[in-house]
């Protein structure tokens, strides 16, 4: 399922036309990166706050050659200093072993794991959307599995007034509605598997 098919999927699922409009606008833009700003500067972790109980952040996350290298151990996350509400988040990731990770829209306090909405990176169900620690969302199951282990994959997350969608390598993987919380920090998990990140950028809607 390509991103251009998302409108028919949303219609079949009975979801709001609001997110459909956002996706339609996104697919029609001539300059696909217009309005996006980097969250990761490619040099260091400026703009992120590490949360790693019992661990050394310098050993878990390292920045080299424009990439964030995450060892996956121990459990923790990088949290954005800034909060977001309606946004499109794009990044590229490469998971180096079968394992787990994810991205959250979360609310404080920091904990393992915080209240929020998770956009899954577990290698068997990349793109799944679900609530954690009191977070809530009505989401479809994973519609397809286009991600590749040990290769670079593109990941896009759309959040608009509680409506959410994930796109992996240009394919719509899951969609949802009634997501709570609707505002919070973005986090990138360390959760047991080596994973690399690059080109992390966001556009606020």
C-alpha cells in the first residue's frame, strides 16, 4: 500500500477527514521537505535529554558520521527538549539485529516506560501504534511489513488532533484515531537492540 492510497484506507476505516487532508497535502507537495526542521544536527545530541536509569548515556548513544549509534542497552531513551502536538516526523533508521525500539509521543514524568503513544520499531511489527502506561489510541493492526533488517528504512509519523498514521518506506502501515496524549515530547528508545538513526526532522502542522 503506497502513501497515495491512504485516503481510501482512511475512508474505509471511517476516520476523520482531517488527517486525510494532511496526508493529501503532503503527497501533493512539490517540495517534500518544505517546512521540515532537523531535530538532530548530525554532530551531537543538542536538543535531546537522555533518560537512562543505571546507565552511562555516553556508552549507549554515540554520534559519528552524521548518525546516532544506539547500543540498545540498558533500557532508556533520548527525549526532545521541545514539546510537539500536531506534526509530521520523518527519520531513517537501521536496526542491526532482531530486537526492539520505538518512538513515543510522551508526557512527563520520565520513567521506563512513560505514558504516551508508541510508534513501534520492534522488527516483527514495525509501524504498529498503541498506548503505553495510560496512553490511548484506537488503531488498526499492522497492515503490511515493508521494513528491512540491517538496511536503512524511512519512517514517517503523522499526528493531527489525535489522528495518527505510520508510513514505512513509502507504505502506509497503520492508522489510528482518538490518540491521547495529544501533546508531549518525542522520545527515541534504547530497548535491547543496536539501532542507528539519521536525518531526524519534523514539521509542525
